[in-house]
């Protein structure tokens, strides 16, 4: 079963123009705010009629503007979870799950471990509990397609990590065409089989998350997947390496060949941090003061001059790192990729 869609529709600042096919898998659309991500969900759900477009599920046409076909939202087998969940405040959990459903309320309450909350109102629930209710309500319609709008954005960091794991397991078990939108690549990579990077209404690249990281189509895709982008001028270097004179004043070396303006792509987890330059195979060293330390769970993002490293909280404690300390960020020539400067 596959969901196929083509959309061409003018938005306020640009035109939404894309074509997608989603099998029994999860596709995440990522991109900056206002890129058109939520508009795609609205077209699939029947809440937005595009100027030109077609939406079909396994040969069943829901929308074809040329043929004059536009199936109403209530007749499309779509389960939609809104960003803020949109639960009915006057209904209990049981009432919300059963609203417009098909008699599977008890089964879904049990599945999402919210049976004990059946008579509670949304205002009495935590963020994670509200999300479970919203998902149960979406599945109560026995949908053929699942749509998720920023499914984790309303959660705190601790709840987010827990719910992310639960949601990924749910999506795998459902095996439904699923489209989710998010501005967070980490969420997209954790939840989806494929990620499409959407910018100004156009998909720049669609691929499994690991492929986007390994082979980003351009500098924007690389930056959106969390990479450091170090701009500079590439020229011939020593020992067969390419030397890149960075705009920041440092020089980076890579095994990739290029000449002229480039962006050096290095992911934070490929960067090590030490008090002094390590005696290992890394040939790239940036010595600079620590500009910031940001803890994300058991990982810490360390900004050192032009580059960000991601290390464990234990490493930060062991090295006694503090803002203002002068340290060395190091990365290997084999870990530095080159893309044309954008």
C-alpha cells in the first residue's frame, strides 16, 4: 500500500511544489519553519485544496484537481495528530479516544497504557499522556494513513526522549504509510525510515537518515542534519591532502579533492576535545577558548572557536571543562567532507 501525492500550490512567500510516494513506512519532512511542511499534511488530510494536485492511496484517488475529484476529510481514512494534540477539554480520555472512532476504545486505552486515565480530563494529563491519547484517538478511526504534525515539540526533554522511543516502536508495528513533519533532524532520524528536507516548498533530498548524514546533497542539507560547516578556500596540501584555508583563520585538511570555495563538513560527534593536541591520527586541530557548554541528556555540545563538538558528560567532568578554558578540538582528515560553498 502506497500513498502517492503531487502538490503545486502558491503559498504566501513561495510555491509549494513536490511529488512524494510513501509505502508502508514513515517519511519525515524536515525543514525550517514556514517551509510548507504542515501544508503537505493538510493537503493529504483534505483540509487544504491545492491549486493543482493529486493524492491517491493504493489506487484510490482522494484528490485530483484536473478530474474534479476531492474526497471530503471525513471520508479519507486518515489519522491526524496535531502539534498541540487538539484534545477536547470537556471530554474524558475515553470520550476523546472514542470520538468518531469505530468501537476500539478499550483496546486502544490498553495498548497505550492509559486505561487508568479513562475518566480523566486533558487538563489533568502530562504532556506524554496527552500525546498517547491523541495517538489513540487517531488510530480509533482505523486509518490507512497516519499524519503527525510536530509530534514531540510540546514535550520536555526528558519526556521527549522516552516518547520518541515509544513512538518509533508504534510506527514500526503499524506498517502504515506515515508522514510526519518536524524541524528537528534528531526526531526525524529516530522516528522515520526516510527523511525529506523541505525548503521553500521544494524537497532538496529524500533518503534514509544515515544516507543524508553520509552524503548530503548540499551545504544546507548538511547543516540541517547537524553538521559543522566551515567555509574556506581549498588548495593542494601536503602528503596528498587538500588544505582548506578557513574563513575563521584556521586550516583544515581532508582526503577529498577540491579547489576553490568550499564548505568543510564535520559532524560534532567526529570532533574530540582535549586540553592539548592528541597524539593520534587526527591532523586537524583547533585551539580556542570554549564559547559555550550545552548539556543534552548525557551528551554535551561544546563550542570551540568555529566548531562544535559533542562529547559525553563524563568527559566534560573528567577534563574539568568550563567556559573560557582554552582547549583543542580535533578531527581526522578522513572525517572532513567537502561540499561546494553555497
